[in-house]
C-alpha cells in the first residue's frame, strides 16, 4: 500500500458537484489564485472525515522539502505519503512570517490576529488571539468536552492559542494545551510521545501538533536544520501509520475516519536560512499535503491559496461554521461529490430587515470590511468582496441620501483588503492595502498601502498612488481628510535588523488633496517589543491626532499621539487606557481643538467600550468613562462627530450574538443617550463604519442574516426621537493612571 511511487504528472481536478469556481490570473510569478467561498461548512455530512489533525513542521522551507527535486531530506514523506494525498504547490503565508501569528491564522482565519506578538518572554495569557479559534467554535457548536480538542506543541510560544478573547468564547470553550513550560522547547520525539498518549487516552476530535526542531535547528546552523528535517520526516510517517492502524500500530479508532493536514507556519529567508523575516518567497511559501478518506490520492494542485484558507478547510471537514474567518475552502483536494459547497441563499427570508435599512450587496460572495463616507446627500460605500477573486475592492454611491444606489463597481481587481473612504473639498479618497511584489525585488511579497482619488463622486478614479516604501510592509490603515489635507496612519513592518519583529505606527500625508504624497515615516521610534495597530486618525485645528493600540510591557494599551507639523514629527504620546487589562480596537474623532477617543477594554473579563476626551488639543485628557455594561461584551467602536454632537457605534454581544448598537451625545460627551440596537439582530452583525453629514449619521456594517456576509446600511435615528440622559455607568478612571476610584 505504501510502496514507492514516482509522481510524473501534475493535475488540478475540479469536482463536478462543487461550484464552477473561476480562476483568475494574478501577476505574482504567474500564479493563479482561486476564488473561494464564504467561510464555514454546510456539507460536512457528505464527508467521511470525523477527526482532523493539523500537523505543523515549524520553519521548514520549501526548497529543502517539496521544492527539492531530489527530496533527499524528506524521502519517507515523499515516497510513502505524497502519492496517497493531495499536495499544494502554491500556499503562501501572506502576513507575519512568525510562529504565533502564523499558527493563530490557521486556527481562526482572521487577518487581525495575523500580526500578533511572537515574544517568548511574555508571561502566559498575554498573547491570546482576539477572534475565536476552531476549538472554541467546534465546542460551542457541538457541545464537545474540552478533551476532544488539543494543542501539542514543541514551540512554547504557542501556549496562548488554545482560546481567544472574543465575547461569548474564551477559556470555557478552549482546548487542552501541552508544552514544555520550563524551556519552551520540546524535542520532536517528546511531542510524538505526547501525541500517542493523547490519541490513546483522550481520543481527540480536533488536534493541532507542532514539531519545532526544524525551526530551532534553522536558527542555529545548517547541519542541525537538515538533521531535524530528516528526523521529523520519519515521525510524520509514524503519525499517519498510527492513524491508519498500520503495523506495529493496531488501534483502529481513527482508521479511515481521519484527515491529516501537513503544513508549515513559515519558511526561511531565501538568502539566509537562519531567519524568516524578509517577506520573500522563501519565508512565505509553505508546504501542504492533505491525507484522508475525503482527499484525492496522487494529486498536485497549482492554484494558489492564502494560508488563512486552512482554517476554513478544517471547518468544512468538521462541519463547523466559522463566521469570523476570512478564508475559503481548499476544495480541490476533495474527492468529487464529498463537498457540495455553500447552500443556495434564501432571498425571500428576513433579508430586508428593518424598513429603514438598505441591503447594499447581493452577490452570493463574501462582502466584508465596509467603509462609509458621506457629503450632504451623497453617500459612498466601499468594501472587500470575493466574487471575482480572493478579495477585491468594490464601491457604490447614492446621490439622494440612500434612496437609490448605483450598481456595484469593481475598483481594485488585485488581491486587496481593508478599504477606506473619506470625502473632503469635493474630492473622494479611497485607500486600501494590496498584496504585491516588491519593486526591485521579484522574490519579495508584501502588503502595500495605495490611494486613489475621484473628483466626480466616484465615476472616475486616478491611477493608484503607491504609498509604502520598500523598507515597509503596511497593514491596518486609517485615513482622514480635511481642508485639502489627507492623512493615513498605518502599521508599518520595517525590514530593519533591530526591528524585524516590530509593528510600528507609520504615517504618510498629502497637502494637495491627494495629488502628491510625502514619504512614509515612522510615527514612533520603537524596537521589536512594540506591536502597534492604528485605530483612528483625525484633523483638528492645526494638528493631526491619532490613536492606536500597542503591545508593550506585556499588555495591549491604547495610545494617543499628535503632530503639529503635517506629520513630520509626532509628540505627546499618552497611554489613554492605563489599565492592567487589555484594550484594543480604538478610534478618534476631532472637532477643532477637542479630541474624542474610544476603545474596547476588558473590564471584569468582559470587553466594554470606554471613552475619553481632551478639550485642549490633546495636552490633557479627562477621566475615562465606560459607555457600555454588556453582559457578554462589546467590541469594535467607531466614532463620528459634528461639533459637540457625537455618535458611537459598536458590536454588542449582550444577546449572545453580535448586533450593531449605538448611542449619542449632544454636549461633547458630558452626557449620553441610552444605547439602542441598529441592526435587525436576527443573526450576526459586525464591523460597523460611521460618518455624518448635515447632522445626519449613517452606519454601514457586514451582516450574515442572508447565509453569507452582506453589507447593510442604516441612518441613525434623529436625536429628537430619543431622550438624552446622563450615563452613570462609567469607570471613574483616575487620570493619574493609578487605577479605578
């Protein structure tokens, strides 16, 4: 059965029972990227798979494994396993090529956690992912006990991936995790012993196993690196033999009911195998082999995938819905007829929602991350959409206050995410990040910030401006425009020897309505312990104000900074949260010299929305107020202001599912209205975006009530319809930073 077999023909097959997914060309080494469906599984009853084991060889480079034509270092995998499974030749880690974020993405599929810290020296429980893991989703949806989900890892830096910080999830739904707490490094033989024990004693349904010796050897010297590859090669075969009860193994519990997915978290830099930080093809290209009862034998897939697709592929096999994952299913590997794809959407159900809601998308694809801007009666929405590829940017506009809308317009047809809109002085601005080949470096792939402008309400757009210099990869953009000035605040990942692990706040600006741009600069000079995620940027008076969350000193905190010289220098950095608890997902709004900031912070182990304001241009900040008291948590606040009239929207989990809530203040945040729901609340609503024009606020969000993610928009009810009352639910935070009063 496991005789040596030479593979001479490469084939890419498509199941007739699956969707007729189209392939598109991407100008990245001539790679073809696959159009993938929305997350989640609806056809798991067609699969024979009952158990899934994700096996990760940490830090294995393509060129020493599947890419070596001799396969001299993996002879057992190549000769005894590859002929019986499906191998992918173009799987890429498109985000941070380090262990914690890479493994986290395989477990939850959300890009926000793809930039997580990777610090061995952090205490346990400080690097938890924000979005729920497969383990939590599986246990919540099936009622499985904890011992059915396991992480066994030789790399101790993964010790916080067993559960997340997301509302209604967390430790009570987490997995069991085993690692060496003393050295953080367990030998591969030790991990293999753990695997056998857990399989025999606990019978896990879902398990991730990390073999760490390859990465550890790569950081040391070539001989140790190669020796580790050759040793784990034999262990992987033993693992499969135990699953299949091949002698000397005799336990048939998992036989013919288990899918093993073999991959790596990252490769190694092409020019220097010791590291994996250059974002080149060596560090980004991953191995992948699927084996199991639903996986075709002797197949090679050349269509490219993002490694966030691993999460949704496991979910499909296990029948798990993954609403927060952003990838698609790697269905090329499945035996025809096993995967029937997404069900037909019910267009006659509750999709109309509230009478004053507008459903803006209806394409059957994943529509997410909406951005919204308005100017008088003109409303503009941009979003990321998978109908034409992995993720493209679409746009539509209304000229009559939302009564009628233009058709969807494809603006960015490359692999692009995170659209941002702003309108000022008759100019509409669009910014986004795009996965590109680095200019002058054909082997380096990274995310680049781009900008385009329209002077005719989105009918025509300028050629994209490339705003990211070669020394950066950029992510998490924010944008503001005022008085002809345009400002973008982003996360920059500089290629600097001392800062290769840092995510630093960076800034780029235009003073001529986006016609020309300055050079991107770092907004904060930090070393590798800083991991920044910008939350918001705003113009006020002669200053540019920004907030961001940063992982410093073993905790996520919300920081404020400003520039009074157009972004050339940044001063007065202040920790707004000043808490022992984590804070994330911040935003800022500015009116002349008054700045308002909001963020999510854990209070009594639940995420809540906090607010602070400064009336002197950011020099001093008043006491923080807690604006929510959600029993299950509140996340993702967004803020807009018109003079002293403020609107805050967020995702609230009081009902056990995400709903869009809002509240307002007409006196600059001194008093607040009672909170109220904006979304219909029938399913899950997340990622709100808000803007205001002529005293009317509008909110856009993504909503899965229709069976997949669609974009909805609703005007916020006018203030006279709701009484404004003093909100007494606040923290009484001492502005000195000493704690709660």
